C-alpha cells in the first residue's frame, strides 16, 4: 500500500503507522459549564471501545512517523484497500486550526 | 586540579575506516563521506506565525524556508524541510550553543531545538550511488522526480532520516546528503556500506564547508 | 510413398484420407555429436557449442552447452528418468520447459548451498553443476518407497482422514513419523545459508511483465513514447515463446526480428531491462514483487554480490504479457517419463537443439499441438503419429506429411527409461499400438492469469479457447496477448503495442510510439478432451492426484473447488496447480453436471513462482536483523569491558566487571555499594526526551499527565504519570520546566517512540487549538545519572567554581544550566532514581564520551564507579520505584501506589475510564515488597503468591513477583510484587510458589520501599 | 438427481465407520461405496437453534449441542463452503499456554478435547502433540515466561522453562553464533502442537451430520427476523426465511457485519493476519517454535511444508490477502532465527480476517438482543479454541448461562473494566 502524504507525496506503507477509525470523537470528562459529565464513563466507553468496523470506505487515522511526523486522515476502502483521499490532521503544521478543537 | 577537556566525538568513530571498502578493483562506484563540525537547529513555527518565520529566515540567510520538501542553500546556512512549517538550519561550526543566535533571528516566532548532537551527517555520491541507495531507500531518486534541491523526510532501515540532493559533483554524478540519528549512525553506516560494497566504496571524512 | 488407406475417425467427422510416411522413419535425424549428448542436434538452437559445460546428475558425469538449462542438457544426454512423485514415488521425467514443471525437481548444489525442489527446467547450466534426484531411497532407479504404488488402491484421496486412529497413542509414535518421513520432497541443507541476499526498490511509469511478442511490443511502444519502462523477464534472455517457435514478424524470421527489437530497446535509455527477474506478486498501490536471480547461473556468487535480489517495483501502470501455459491431457499413463508437453518438445528442439525422442508421437485436441509435429520433422525426427481427438487435420497442416489417427491415447507402455509404445483407441473402441520413445501432448492453453487474480479478481471462462481468461485486474494492470487469452502472434503484437501506447499516454509521455509489428494470424481451434477412461490418469502429477481421486472427492461431497483442492491436495504442489487446476475442476464439473464457469476456480495466491525465504529477508539476518542503537558512552564503556544488554534496539552497559570478580552478582553488588557509600554514574541517555515548547505547553501537559504541570515553577522538575485513554498506566518520567514556554519531558526507554506518536496525536488531532511544538531530542543529549553521598563533591570538581550546588542553591528537584570546567555548558537536574543524593547531567551527545572521562576525573578522589543497568535496577527496587515489569499495561495508577497523583480538578487522558468498577475494585493486585522469611533464600521473578496453607490453584493464585534483586544494603534477596489487596497485608507471610523451577518458600509481604523510606538521603 | 445418493436423506452408508478395514474393503470396489461425508439438505422451515457460520466453531457448536445437550434440530448456515473462513486459513497450532484467569482454563479445556477428538469424531484430524517452544532473548522475557509457565502449572497444565543449553539440544539449528538477539531459553509446552485444520472442519461436519444436524452451504444470512418485542425469531437467508428458537453467531471475521444487521456495535475490528507455507521438504524442524525477538512462528506440516506467520498487517481490512512488508518482516524473523531456511522457497502467501477484540480475548455471551447469542472476537487464537468454543457456546445456547470455563468472556467486561489483556496493549486491536 502507498499513501500520498499531503506534505511529502506518495510514500510506501512502512513509513506510516495505523491508529484506526477517525470517526469517534473524544468526549470530555467535563461539561461545557465545567461540571463533571455524569455519564462520562458511557461516553468514553463508546469512544474507546465501540467500532463501526466498516466494510467499505472508512476515514482512518494514520501517522507519518517515518516521514514528516504528521497525523493524517486517510479515506480508504477496507475491502479493496483503495485510497480515495488523504488529508492532514487539523493541528499538523503551525496553521491556526479553522475552529478550535476541530478534529476532522 | 585536574584538566578538563571537551573533545567532540563522532558517532562513527568505530564504524568509520578511511579508504576502500567492498569491491577493490576499478574506480569506487560510491563515495561515503562523514561530514563533521556542523550546527543543526530544528525550527518549528509557532501557530499562525509561519509567514513571519519565513520573512525572518529570508532576512537572515537570503532564502525562504522550503514550503514543500526541499533544501534551500542560503548565505551561511542551508534550510532543509523536515515537515509542515518546520525545517532544519544547517550551518558550519561546532560551538556549544548554536541556538542563541537563531533565537535572536526568530524572536518568539518559532520553537528552536539544538540537534547538532542528535544527528550524524553523511554525504553519498558516485556513479553507482543511486543503485546503492535503491537498496535502502524507497524514495524514487530519478532526476525528474528528485532533482538538485529536492529533499525528503523518510526512513532507512525503519529509522527516520532526512535526505536531500546537493548540486552534482564535478564528474556529473549526483550528490546526496543524509542526516541520521546519532544513536543509529553506527548501524546505518554499516548498512549503507554493505549496500554499496558490490560497487566499491571510498570512505572519507571532512568538516562541513 | 506407400498406399493411402482410409479409416473411420471418431466423432462426426467425415472419413478422410491421410498418409503415413515410412520414408520419414528411414530418414536419419541431422547428425548427432558422438559422446554423451546422444540427443543433441548438430546445428540450430540458441546454445553455444563452443562452450561445453561439464555437470553431474546423481554423480554421473555429463556435458552440455552454454545456453542450456539442466533439463535441456539432460534431454540432450538422453536422460528420461529425473524424479519421483510425492505420494506413490512413481518414476517421472521432464514434462515441461518452464517454471510450471511439476516432475523434474532436483537438489541443486551441495553442502550448505543445497537447494531442494529446484526445477531442472529453469536451472541454468554452469560448468561443474551438480544435481541430485530427490524423494527416493536408495536410488532414483530403485526406490523402495515405490512400494506405495502397490498400496495406491488404499492410498486414495483423503485416506489418512479415515485411518491411523487406532490405537490413539500410536499416531505420534508410529504413524505420523512414518508419514512425515515419506512425505516432503528434497532435503534442505540444515546449515546456515552462506550466501548474501538483498532487497531494492525500483520505480517506473510502465512495468512490462514478460518479453514475448506482446511484452516486447508493449515495451517498445511505451519506450518510444518516452515513458519510464521496466521490462521484466524471468528467463535469462528476451523473447519468450519467440525463442522456441518458427515463424515471421514483419516479414523477417523471428530470430532476426527479435535481434532488431533488442537493439532498439538497448538504445532507449528510458527502458530498463531486467532479465532473470520473475514478477511474483502484485500488492496494493501498484507495488510489484519481483525476484532477480543475480548469480544462480554460476556456482558461487562473486565477492560482495548477492545470490538473489528482491525487488519492489512501484509502477503507475503494468502491462502483463506473461503468456500462457500448455495444459496436459488426462489419460492413462500420462505420467510416464517421455510423455512431454508438446510446446516443451518444440522448446527443446528449436531453442536447445535437443531431441526429446527419435520417434515422437503427438496427442492433441487443438491445432497448436500440430506445430510440434512440424518442429520434429523440421529437425529430422520421426513423427510416429498424430493422435488428434478431433480427428481432423487443421487448415494449416494439410500440407504436412503426417500420419493422423483419430481417437485417444488409452495406454502408455514403458518403464523407468521412458515410453516404448502407446496404445491408440478410436471412437469405436478399436486399439492399435504405436512404437514411440516420446509422446508429446497438448490439451490446449491456459492464459497465465495469476497476476490478474491476486487481488481476488475471478478469471472468466471462455468456451472458444476452452480456458479461463483474466477477469477484473488489479488497478493499473492490463493483461495482453496469450495471457489475455488471444494466442495468435498477430494478436500478441497488436495488443501489446496498444497497451504500451495507452500506458505511456496515461503516464504523461508524449512521444510517438510508432506502428505495431505484424505477425501471422494463425487460428486457434480446440475441442476440449478432459479425460480418457482407463488406468491411472494423472491430473496433478507431483501430488499423484488422479481423475478417480477427483471423482471420489465428489462422491464424498467435496464438490466446492476449494474442498476438492484441500481434500485431494490437487493444485497444492510446488507448481501451485499451473498444470492441474483447470483439468481438475473440469473433471469436477463433469462429475457434478455443472459447467466449468459455474464450478469456478480456486483462489490464486502469490507468489506466482516460489521465492527463496532468504531473498525475502535480504540483508536483515544475523546481526543485521534489526538496526542497533548505541549510547553516547558506548565505545567508552566497551573499552572498559562492560557487558551489554539489548533493550529494544539499544545496547546498554549492564555491568562493568573487573578482574577477579566471579560472576555478575559480585560486580553488580560492588557497583551498588560504591554508589550508596560513595559515588557512581550511569549513562541514562536511552530515556526518551522531548522538547515541549510554546505558549500552551503547560496546558498541553496538564491534559496529558494525571498530575499538574502548568503550575510547575521554571527551574523545577516533577515526576509525571500518563494513562492510556482506557485508564490504565501508559508511561512515567520526570519533566522539567526550563523556561516559561519550554518543558523538557522524559519517557521510559521502551516508550520513547510510541509516546512521541501519542504526544503528536494529542497535539495535532485532539487539541490543535493549543500552540505547542514537539521535538524529540533523545539523540541530542548525552544524559548521565550521578548518584551517591559524594555526588555534590564530584560535581564541585566538574563545575565552574561559581556554580552554587548547595542544598539551598540547588534544592531537590531543581533544574538549571551550569558551566563546567574546560568550557562546556550542561543541564543539571537534581533528581534521583536510586534514592541517593543524585543529579542527572546532560550535554550534547557528541560530548558524551568526554563527559564519561571527565566524570571519572572529577570523581577519582572519591573512587567514582561507573555502573550499569543492573545496579540501576537494584537501587530502584530497593527504593520501591516501579518500572517496566510493573508498568505492564494492565496496572492502574492506584495499583502502583500512585493513585493520589490523579488530579480531581481537570480532564486528562484516561481520567474517565480509570473509574470503571473493576479498575477500582478493592481486591486488585497492587505493588508490595517481598522478603524471604529465610534470608538465605533466593527469590525469582515470575514466582506466584499463594496464601500460606492453601493448595496452589486458580482460586489461590493471588499475584506474582514482578522485579527481583539481591539487595546489598539489606544483605538478602528482595522483590516487588503485585498482590491481591497487598497494601492491607504488609507483614503477612505467604508462599512464593515457583513450580517451574521447583521452588516453594515462605516470604513476607512488606512495604515496597526497602531503603531509606523517609527519603532523607536524596534530599540531604 | 445429479449423483449417487438422494440429497437430503440420510443414506445408511454414511454410518460406515472410518477405519483401515472399511478403507481396505472399499478399495476392493474401487471406492465406489463411499458417500457424502455430510448431507446437502434443503433448509427446513424451523430449527430449535440456527448457527450462523459453517466454520470450525459453528460446526463444533452444532456437534456438541447434539451430542452433549441433546438438541438436534439444528442448522448450520454457511454463506460459502464450510471451513472457508479462518478455519481453512490458519497455521493449525494448538496450545494452552495462556496466563490470565479466563483464558488459562478455557484453552486447557480445548486442549483436553483435542486430545480425544479423533476418537470422538471417528475422523483423523491429525492432532499432533509435538510441543511448542516460545523462545526468550532477555531476562525480562524470561521473567514474563516464568510468570506464565507458573500459571500453567498452577492450573495443572504442562510447562517447562528451558535454558539456552537445553534449547541447543532440541533446536540445534537456531542461530547461536551471530544473532542480533541471542536465544537465552524458552517456555516449552510439550502437549501443544498442530492439527489438520480442514480435517477438523470436515470431522465436526460429518459427526454433527450423523446426529441429524443440517449443514447448509451457499446460504448467506441477509437479515434477522424479529417479533414486536425485538426478539430474534429467525434469519433471512439467500434460501428464504428460516425461523429459529435461538440464533448463534459464529462468524469471526464478519462479526461486525452480521451484528450490524441486528443493529449492534461491538468492541471488534477486522484485521488481516497472513500465513505462509514453504515448498514441501523432508522433516527439518520439530514442533512449533516462536521467536521472541521478531515476528515469526513456525511448524512443519506432515506434508513437509514449513507453515509460518507473524504479525497482523496492521490496518482494518476485509480483504483476504496480505501485503508485502509483513511477508518480508516475517521472513526476516525466520532468517534471523534459523538461517538454514534461506534456500527453502516460500510457496504460498494468504490472509485471513481476524475478529480483533479490544483486549485480544474472545467474547462468548448472550447479546442485549433476546434470542441472539455471540461467539466472536477470536483474534488469531480461534483455531486452537475450536473444540472448547463449540462446547461452551453449545452450553450457553442450551442453558442460557455461560459455561464455567467461559464465564469471564462476557460482552460487558469492557464497560466494567474487566478486560482480559494478555499483551497489556489496551484498546488498540492491531497491537494484540
């Protein structure tokens, strides 16, 4: 497999490490008002453990640790391994992220 | 009171043996040179200050830091792309504190880290250098893809390296510079020498100039 | 001319007249050189008669010529018997002239270089080549295992599933060992492979696989257009079937056209020709695996050169022109030595000038087979008869002077020395015997679809060629010519050219591709013949799978082609079913009444041809298996005779033995005492080090660690603990604040890499709004721990006199930059892992060796002692500090006694999940200390904790010893352990149970802090 | 009527026991007497239990339901041919050298069932107890193996800790001269070994069939039938609706896809694990060897091929094929450990889809959905578990309560924090 890093260009699989599905978003143990989330454990259980495990196109987290050390979002088909799109994590590089906390 | 001296030591001091390695007949197909006496500082722009950092670099060395993988040769320093909005500043010297002068240049726009001791600099050239590198690097070094000035943050032997292409040698053969982690240098030097052995290797050592 | 006669032809074909030609029998072949090469033609072929090469087969000396394969040399020497089959040990000869060979497998070379199962048909001959036949005993000619043939009525498909079950205990003792000895083929050397292998990368716009007419046309077209082309050919020269056939391209004889094409390719700098290179697989992203046999054509690789080279070829587009493989016919006796594929007969005659037989009979069901008859005659051999199951003479062959028999071959007579005669049976069941010493057979052609199918694309059945053609190819790949199912020379040239043009255009090449070469458009007609009833008719030659085995499998319900394969082992031999698969599933289709398309194929799996494991490993063996990492003081330590230990990729000084010490324990004990009573130092550069910089660095660390760092004062260090998001402990280390916007974070040696990835994830994905930058500086700093009561005195000698190192001037957990004598700046951290008065000092790595020297100098008057990781470990255990064995990935902060560090005021990684019921349960195993009741006893890691008086069992297993050492300070062995409810049980006596090592002793549960619990020494 | 016996009916001949005598007798008639090893029935309208998945686990479950729990109105539905999943793609290793409560007893139960399997099933599944040696290369690894080996002993399982000298005696061909990571010793389980994976599938199929279990191939499940309360009442299949008292899922590799039809999300990811086989060679290595310093484990099949494997490819996948870097990585491990295999050729490379659970341990439990039972999350440990998995899943289906040896394999353990994580990697499936 080869992944087109948006910063480095196309590179072979060995330069990347895989984290998994990019869909789950990290909840907070605290609500917006600063009070503790009563159902924090349920939210985090879902975030940490449950997976759609999609057979088809899936947005995934990959890390270009063998290259520019950027985190990427790779849209890849899990049945054919065809890669449809590659984007950078919002905090890769030094640009100010579009909206704080965005983790698309 | 005993005398205290601080002699810098090369991470290749055991691996490196000057002269000919591998195939002994004919011209050496690959030249492997350890480059010593360099300052290397990692520059990482602070959020939102990428443009300011570029301006400051231009002012200091007359060149903009590469926005894409590349190496820009400026006055007194080469700026080597290492990742988005970050680059190495490579310059001649071996002082204990290469960061302070750059701190003045970038004045809070960037985070700076000394890597002079963290990397070993190896220069590779020769008629068969591409064949030798093809055994250790997955990068396409074809002229059309990796011309003079191109750079890559990539891996050799599962280890991160920075590779860039300098202007060709007098005999027309390409010249590549390779920054490898200090702790891996001994191992990678052997790996590179093995890869080049069938073409014959000439090993030398010289200060950065 | 003798008189013509008329005979009935099988099928509906009308009676037709044909000639036989006794004159042909009388005519002698072109004169054959005397000596061993009894079957060598005196002229023709692409061999160099000026270069005779001596070789041996089973010790028998023979001579061949440069350009020969081992197989062609054996043919030239009239050798028929070459191997024995897998199961029945039946005598076998040479069946093919290519990589698909199932029979002629030999052990090539000897000693450590012995290569089992080497195909004689692809092994290039070299002077001194030595080959042995295999899977026979005592000799190829007299193989006692051939007795299996007598039991063949019992040894049918799947027989072993039905027997060897009684008595049960005899399976491992008797049955299985016997089966294992009988199975297998060649013998591996059993010695380390003395040759070197390597791997390399290549990149191109267009990869062309195969250099037959289609491949050459594709390479020329793409090359002329200006694309970067790699032309890969598994053979040692370009040409493919062109080397073995007669005919014309662009009006020139094949050889002449080929020479011209090669000249043009050589002249095009953008075409890279890789011969002896077999493309064996296609992987995601257009990466192709290929094996280059760099030096297999000589006895031993030259110095500094590899035996083989594994290529990963990255190609935008691939044109696969891998040709087709001729299919055997399934009839009684089809495995006799001397029965050979018709195309192979042509190869041996035309390419190698070797006659497989003097009287050659041909059995075919298609037009193409007839070319062999033509070739035999052209070479002056005798065609005993052509048996065409269709009973008709093809258009193009009408002129030939051949004896045609309609019908089938129903029997092959002969023995270990090959075919003597064959029996032909016509549709009416009448038989006649025909003398022949070679039977060429052609059952049609199978396009070489393997590469198209490795991504599970299913081939498509085509009735017109009675074969499977490529289905959906992997992205970027096209299959052309015979591989695509179009067998005519004209089609190969046309399709190859078109594909080359198309691929070049796709890669942006703009040049002119020129015109396609023209070849004859010979037709291809076939009427399938899947099976001739009678005796043993082999489908899979190597594995001895017969037509009746396939029928038996069907009767027993193994009707899926995958069940058929697995039950009968059809297609699982070293040829991976290249010859047998289609015949096998055709027979299955026949038996189930389904058609072949519905029956389907088994899944094709790489590699296309077997690849030496050494080549797939390349350079990465022995000490080069993985890269190694050396500490800044490595060579200094080595010079002092340090023993080193592998920690991850690092080599760390484990202890420094000195003359007269009897074992490691004595050395380590000395080092510990030297530190505790004086001063010592240890290279701790392997700890992960990260510069965390930027205005939000403090906030960032607060979210990362369970404790708070934003409140840490500049010039101070703090111990920090990280959890995983699942609430279990991830890593620990001290982090110092060197400036408002600069923290220096350390990780354990083991987690340095993963932690950096984790930190970047938090920075880039979770909290991109934070302005923080991360850089690994692990390799930048040579870091030494200096410990012991005399540490401060040592540092006074080392540091500039102006530096205030007093407790007030440099308090515990203080950090600052200091000047050293001789003009050096260093970072000094007053932190302690040993529990002694201690500092860590850091200088740029290139001064690491100088630092070691200077520490020795500065500490000389105090008897300073360098110590290794063992002493470091002893001291941390004495202090009850947790490390790797306790940070097992299954412990919580509270298990480690660090629960109170968990901040209540903030969110951090792992906070929520750490509160789950089972992670806060009262009966968890927590860290305690362990002392032997009998102080003379030695403790061992991995011993389990069992309550006194309880019988060891799953319900009484309450924990285990994690870290063990001999404590020089306490004078006996101590341990850290994870024990159920341990904190409530200090003082309790339990058993340390270690059945593995036959030990079982009483031990006392204690506090984990054995030494200086008040911590006065490190603060002093 | 395409062949010999009437499909669907149980011909007397399948009662013919397998033995050398029946084999010899059949030989006289040219083996015309053999009939289907299992029938090819049309699905019935209703079964007491429908098991989705005709792999080793599903078939073993049906066998034990019929044999041990007397429930014989059972169907096993297989979307393709039986054994077409991981049962037919693994490296055939059987062992019970597990460390954590929950795993230890369960895998030993499996080992005991392996030891009498051939006689149970009257089918030679070639269970071969040639032993397994896990090599260690550091003191830390030795200590971890000591901990593990002692757990095994405490649970009545055979285990020996060997030092480098003892290893040299049994494995003289390892690299002792210039290894990057020297071999210091190993943990040995003599009773471990291998079994013929396909034969295990066929053996359970034939034995289950003889109890009247319907094995229905080419019958993909396309959905679940449910009543107004949401209880599962049957399955929709390519061959029509089949109603069932209970439905058991044994579809490791496809678990998430099937569970999604019932609206369930699970702590499971699908990953590719590769396996490799070399050309057949004469006996070269004994037993099973695992390399503690690289990603490599190997055994030699009765046919003579070296069967070996290593790590997961590392990313979610439903494609049953492997990549090249892992093939190289595994061969590097092989050459580093035993450089004598350099000239032995790799013949085939293939991949199976692993149900990777979030703690590396299986899930055998009722689901929140009434009538639906789950057997999943086998990671790469599924084959060795086949007999025990079948037995405890049958127990769960028959009794509606977990079998004693499976009581920790609960679905809610992740929510409770009671993970069973032998590797200590946490919720990162590709690291287990």
